[in-house]
């Protein structure tokens, strides 16, 4: 059996080795991230069948939990690490050709660190470790947002950093309070003892953790950094931030609420928060002129949908939410990657400059179209089954409130459809009929990941059973905290 | 008085946190905001330490067998603080270097004037 | 021949056509025609072979079913025939235009999607195919650029609203009954509470009403129809819109069942629906009269004719449903024909659709004119066309049921139809031929071919209505309605006797008499048109065109009342939403102090809520 520790150790080691490889050959360094992520992808996928039977708990240092730092490779963790590795792998292939200027070895190193941090967050079973990995993720993403070094990038990075630093302070206070209350940092151990103290004293750390992690998870009104950061970063980083970083934030919020605190009384609050996030995100995106900002706001909307689905907290709802995470990761990564080269070719992020792209970059435009269709939830793309599950979960509640709420959520979908279809029209039908001028298709290193993402979006959309097994057991891991505690502590 | 004696570290810690937060909220200058963040972090670190502190306790080192475990301060928060300080330093360094680049671009550090990224 | 194979051919053929287009356009054209004709042939072959099969198990544990019965066959054949004819028409219409590969792909995809809708045996696959149809139609509507973009947006937004409603209804059924197979869900629904049935029907009626352009939801249609490429307008108006009617039939009579449907809401639901249908006949046909864009005029008739179908179906008697259903299949024959006629004229006059500037094309494009004449007669519902039979059945059932006002509304609608189609025919084909169209050629053969075929269908079904009525009768009896006594010439039961042979004889006799009278009288002397108009004085031909402002007095009289208030309302709503959205995003002020404030406020409000109400 492969040890899940390798999922963190290998990319971490390789990340710090990148500057060393740089001494050998300047060309070598950019091939390190794809290799590391391919390794992670293979390991994660090979772990899935085992994890479906029983979560793998790895204790570091040889002590039994709760006295050690432990990794819990349960269905949720492995699912997320597989998504991270998959998207990370594809985006790193994209970056081979896309990242040419600047301190490239630093880019690749930070990129790997970001992914290591994300993988660590989803695999760790220790709440302080979660904080540490979160910081790795955040700090490398601050730096990567500023990578281009232009006005927008630096400004966004500074704003992101200020908000992120406050968030991590809040998380740290929450962790400290939990340690003060329970004398342990093991999440399963805290979860076991959570009922032994008065609810009101648990409330403060809960709120602090939700707020702090919610900043990275982009829950409204904590998400003001997101549109800036996602639109100013290099497109490959935008894809990672949108496709992975915020999902990891949502994972952390969900883990804290579902497993650590078992806070069933705030599920309705989560639903409302998700709805609010969704509506604000979609409405802000509606009249955007900047394509990357539009996609960033759409990410906020999608996060809202995910939070909404998780807040329903039935097994359908959680499966739907996790499915939506997969669909958003794939689709939004695809959209950012496609948009990356369109912006590169036109030199502007203004939507109106994208007209005629259907002719100039047919494959990339097709990719954008498929990604957009998928996000809107049209069959036969991956967004459809996830939306299907979420709507079903809300209606299965059989409460009038939830019927009204899901109607509002779907109203958000209508707005999303409106702006995405407008962009698609711009790509294909806007402007004068251009004489077929020469193709300016993206380079092959970009087309491969774009193509793979397109195929995945269609294949999972047509055959959702590929992922439903792991999703079902992941949902039951999140919902069944007793099982989690037993699995970790024995 | 005994109340103060007992909670002085917590009061100090949260005092620092709120001072830091206040600075971040109110001050316009980026450098001051970064200082605020730093103060806030210090507060959080102090809070962490004080959780594990026992009045009159000793270092948790089994140097001499007669020190019983109950009189030792909790070592875990101290280990946590070490990590947190390292993270804090990294954030601080990154923030300051970004501040330099920001000044190069905008010619000002007034955060109320740096509002190109909005809406 | 299994149904799966049919759909595989339909979808695979669409993509293969696209790929072949990269090789050569000739091969692609041949293949597109071949695929669409093959589909029509296969569907025709499947007549009377009901089947139900599971074609896919991979979708979230839901078996996706395909099934064929009389109802779906009836729609499938209409889809396949109209699709094939419009593809044939496209061959020259699309010649020399850009993105033709894409155009054929989308045409075939729409076609395949529609076939999927009518063949699906469960609501998930229904929804999936419905959405595939919707987005591919969106791409086709936007194809013409310019104003077509706005039309496409309008269409897709309303379409998404409709599919949202459908999704809610469908998943509510799923959440309650755990199955979505149409045959399994029907008995559950039949035993549900009437409030729930009403909810389901209203939700689905919104979805189908939007697609079918029933009155408060019709506003996308005139724009979309007039801006789409003409062969697609024919498909759009003829059959795609009528998928909504298929949905109505499916839900009212197959899933809910006729008895329950008629009794719903203390008998009022279907009555209200019938009134919506009646209003839907009157207003759009008169708005149509005021249009000067030939495609827009037809588009408004598309809305209006939908009213007859809703009216007939909503009555729920076997005569009414037969009439409504027959009208569904008649409608594509003549509206598609008229759109193709417009397309042919557009093709030859280089894109002119303005009724104010055309005229006199009868001598230049005679076959096209005959097509237009037959189509117009069918749309008006003159005897010996199929439109007459279906309208007659609807009138008859209205009178028999004792709804004089509804019958009157339907009649008024016919007057509006006559007036507006006279304008259509006259301004395009009759009257004075403008100088610049002196050298217009007749339409190419592959444009004339579908026109001729559709004209023949109209007349065939008009004289021998028994052929389709037989099929429709077996559909209505499967709904649990009483069977009508159909023979080849019409209906022979005492309540609804219809015999086209008598009508045929009567018209022949009258025509003969009129002809004889004309022969007996003195010969008319042909006088040039301008002489007649200006009493012999000279009129400069290029400055004067007498089709301009047709019906002007009438127009001035009624136009203030016939504004599309609903469309204006929607536009206002859209602008309001846009403003609201523009306002909302100002939350993100750009000032990081505000952002930190949001974080602190969020934290504070959580704690406040807890202290105040103690939720935790």
C-alpha cells in the first residue's frame, strides 16, 4: 500500500528542490510540477478503492492518535487530493508554455507549494496542522497573485494578504480556544469531546473558525479579495485559485462544521449564507465587462451553490455539493485556461475585444463554450448531474421554505446563463463578419490540458457513475461523525 | 485584584488583538496596516502561550526527577507559537516586499487611494 | 430497428456531418440530406411498432428509457419530415455563407434533440434532450449576428426560466415518488392530492408555455423567428415550438389523465387554459397584421396558431383534442412552407424581408407563389386544406360544449389571419414589381422541392383528412377519450360529422358556376397598374410603390391598443435587474478597510444573533 504521507512529502520535497534543479538546467524546473502532480494523481487514484472500504489513518511519529499528528485519508480527503492533483497536473502542463517571463523557478516552486498546502489541508486530521497547511496555501497564493508584478497584481495581492492575514489570525485564535477547552488538537478527539462542554463556550471557536476559513472559502461577505485576486493573477493561477483554493476553503469549513463541531443547528444558516453568496456573486458578475472578473464573480456564485448544497446536510445534498465541487473545479479551470490565451492574443480583458474569437481560436472558444454550458448546468455536461442532485436534495426536504430557496438558487442560474451566453455570443457571433484570417490557436501545451478537461467534463456529465461511488462514501464520511471518530481513534 | 492577576495575559492578548484590528480597520497607510497585522499576530501568539501557562510552572524538561508533571507548563502551545511566529514572519516579509512594489507602482501607500481593483 | 439506433444515427450523424464539412462541403451537404432523410424513413418505418426500452443506466441510478407509442410517433414523423425538408432547403440558402459546418451541425442537433424529446420514456431524458434542443436552437438563432444577438439572448433567458421550472417540477416528482419513468409516475400522480397536481401542472405549464409561446411568455418568439436563418425559422416555428404542445399533451392526458385534468381546480383549470388559448389567438393575429417584416408577421402567426392548439387541447373533449392535435401537425406544414417561401424570396432578393418594398414577384417566382398561396390558405383554414379540418373540429367542439365566446374569439382570430395573410401574399407577390427586382430569378430546385412537398401535404391532408385523423384517433383513445368514427373523408359520427367530399363537390360546383359566368361575360381589357391608380396621369415608377403602408387606416385605428405590453414589461424588468446587479457589485468598493469591516461585522453579527436569540 502506498503511504498517503507521500502525497504531501513528495510535492513538498520537489518544491524545495526546484531551485536546485535550476542549477542543473533552466529548462528542467518547469517539468517538476507536472511530475509531482502526476505522481499525486496516480497515488490518489490508487488509494480510492482501499479508502472506499476503510479510511487510512497514518500516525506520524509512531504514537497512536490522538497523541500524534495524523493524516486521515478518508474518502473526502482522497477525493479532494485527487481533484487537486488532477487540476494541478493539467494546469502545470498549461503553464509549461504560458509562464515564460519573470522568475519562473519561483513560480513553479510556489505553485507546487500551493498544491502541497491544499493537499495537506484535505488530508490532515489535526486542526493546527490544518492551519499550517492553510498558511502554506495562502502565502504561496499571495505571492502568485503578485507574480506578474503589474499594478493590478500587486494591489490585489496586498488586499488579499491583509484579509487573509486577519483570517488566519482568527483561525489561530479559534484553534487556541479549542486547545484550551479540550487539551487536544486532533479533530477526531475534539469531536469526541465536543458535547462534554457547554455549547456556548464551543460557539466562539466555531464562529472564529467559520469566519477565518470562510475568508479563504470565499463566503459572502468575506470574499472581497476574490474578484481582485482571481482577475489579476496569471490565468493559470486563476484556474488553480478558482478550481482548487476556494474549494479547499469550503472543505475546511465543512470539515469543521460537520465533523469537528457537529453543528447541526447552523445548517439552515449555511443554506441562507450560500444563497446570499450565490445571488451576490451572480448579480455582480452580470454586468461585468472584464472577462476574468466575470469568471471570478461566477466562482463566488458557484461557491454559494456548494455551500447551499452542503447546508442541506442530507446525503443527497452533500453528494450534490461535492459533485458541484468537482464540476466547478473542472469547468472553472477550463474557463480560465481558455480565457488565458484569448487574453494573451487580444491583449485586453475586455469582453468586447473577444469578438471573432470563434474564428481565430476555434478550439479554445469551443472549450469556453463547453465550460460555460457546464457551469450553467446544461446537459450533457458535468454541471447537470450536480445541479440535478442539489435541486433534488432541496425538494426532498419537502418544506415550502426549501422549495422557495431552490427557486431563488435557480434564479441565480438564470442570471448566470444570461451572462455566459452573452460571452458565447461575443465569441462566435459578435462584430463584423471577419474574413477568415489566419488561425492563432493556443500552443499545444495549452491545448492538451484544455482538451482533457473538455473530455472529462463531457464524460463525467454523461456517465456520472464514475464519481458517484466515491462521492457517496465521502458524503457519508462528512455526515457520520461517529464513524469518523471511530475510524481515527479506533 | 486576583481576577486581574489571573487573567492578565488573556486581557493583554485580546488587547493586542483588538489594537491590531483597530489599526487595520482605521489606518490608511499600508505600513501602519502591516504593523497592525503584526501586533494582532503578537496578540494571538500571546494568547496561545497563556493557554498553556501555569503560574509558577517550570519548563517541561525532565531534567531532574523531582519536578512533577503538574507543575510544568504545557509544551504544546509553545511549539504551536514557534510555528505561528515563523508563519507570521513569512507573511510580514511578503507584505513588506509587496508594499515596496505597490509604492513603485502607485507612488503612495494610502490604501484609500489605491482602489483600481473594484466592482 | 431499435430506438437507440435511431438516436445514435441522429446525434452521430450530426457530428459526423460537422467533421465531413472539414473535408469538403459537397460531401457534407450530401451527408446532411442523407441523414435527415434516413431519419424520416426510419421513423416512418417504425409506424405502429410501440416499444419501450432502457437505453442507459449510468445516470445517477436512474434508468433512462426510450419509448415509442402513437403520440411520440406522430410528433417524430412531423419532426423528421420538417427537418429533412428544411435541410434540403438549406442547401442553396446557406451557399456561400460562413460557418456552414456549424450551421448543419446545429440543425441536425436540434433535430436529434427533438426526436429525443418525443421518444424519451422518462422525464430525465426528456429534460436532457429538451436542454440540448434549447441550447442548440440558441446558437442557431444567434447565427445571423446583429439584431439576432438580442433575439438569441431573449430566447435563451426565457428558455432557461422554463427549464428551471421544469427542473423543479420534475425533481419534485422524483423526490416524492422515487421514479421518473412516465409510465410509472402516472399512477402515482393520479392518486396525488389535487393541490399537488395543480402545482406540478402549473410548474410544467410555465416550461411548456414558454416554449410554446403561450401569451404571457410569448415575447421571445417574434424576435427569434424573424432573426433566425429562414430554414431554421421553419423548424423553429413549425415544430420546435410545438414541443411545448407535446409536453402539454403528455402531462394533461398521459401523466395526469383526462378525467383528473378536467376536474382540476373545480373544473376551472382547463377552462382558464382555454381562455388563455383564446386570447392567444386574437391578440397575436392582429399584431401580425401590423408587421412589415414578412418573417415577423409569420412569427406572430406562430404565436396565434399556438392558441388554437391550446384551446382545442384544453377543452379536453375527444373532438377538441383531436382538433388541437391535428392542428399541431398541420401547423408545421403551412408555417414551415411560408417560412421557406420567405427564405426563397430572401435568397433571390438578397435578404429583403420588408413587405413595404417587395411586390409583384408572382411572375418571377411562380412556384414559390403557389406555395405561398397554398400555405396561406392552410393557415387561414380555407376548405380543402388541412387547416380547415382542424379549425373546423375546434369550432365544432367549442359550439357543442357551449362556449360561444370562445368560439367567437377563435373566429375573430381567423379574420385577423385572413387580413394579415392577404397583406403577406399581396405585398410579396402581387401588385407592382419594383424595378430593381425585374431580373429576379425563380427559386432553385432544392428550394422549390420542399415547397412543393409541403403544398402537396397540405392539400392531401385537406382532402383526405382521414389519414392523419386515424392516427390521432388512436392517440386520443389511448388518452381515455371516446373514439371518433373516422373515415378517409373525415368524421362520420353524428356529433361531429365532417365530409370533405361534399365540400369538395360544393366548391367545385361553385367554382364551375363562377368560371362559366366569367366566360359568358365580355372579355376584360388589361390596364397597366399605374394607369388605373392615377387615372391615366403619369406616375414616376421608381418613386411610387403602392404596397407601402398597407392597411394604413386600420393600422392607425388599432395600433395603440396592440402594443406588446408584456414585452415592454419584460424589458423593463430586465433593465431593472441590470440596474440592481450593477448596484449590488458596488459592495466591493475597492477599499480594503471596508473589506476588513465586512469580516468584523460578519463575526460580530454571528455573535450578536447568538446572544440575542440563542440559536446554537
